[in-house]
C-alpha cells in the first residue's frame, strides 16, 4: 500500500457514525474514515456473527478486544485474540470472519 496525497490529520474514531452490515448471522458495525486510497475502520462484530461473503480485499487487521476466527476459502482456520493481527494482499487468499462472543478490530486497507 502506498499512502499518498493525504495531509496530517487527527480524528477520534468514537466520533464516527457506525454503519451497520448484516452477516449470515449477527451484525457488523463499521466506523470508517477514508482518505485518498486508504480506508481506516474500527469494526465490531456482534456475538454470533458470521460474514455473509468471501472477501478478496487486502487488509491489515488488528484485534483490539475479544476474539474471532478467520477462515480461508481453502479450508484453513485461524483464531485471533486480543493483540494479534493478520495481513493479506488483494486477490490472494479469500477469507471470511466469524465470532462466538464478539470482537472489536482495527482494519486498514
């Protein structure tokens, strides 16, 4: 990722309005700021959340609170807990998320 043409800016994620997205089960709440080619999100998945699609977008994902499972389309599954992160490039490993008890993530893509 190349970050360009974005001047220095301070913001508070808690001041952003959450967007609601339904999963197969549960809900995802995204607080988003997009500048240039960069999207910064604080994402919360409700307990019992399961994504409704395979994602092929590249991300850097950091677990702020809770835990979740990242499942890859090839069948691999990884459980990530507070303080863990993953990185994946665009169009490489399709993935989707689920959580039993809820999770709060920082995602940059």
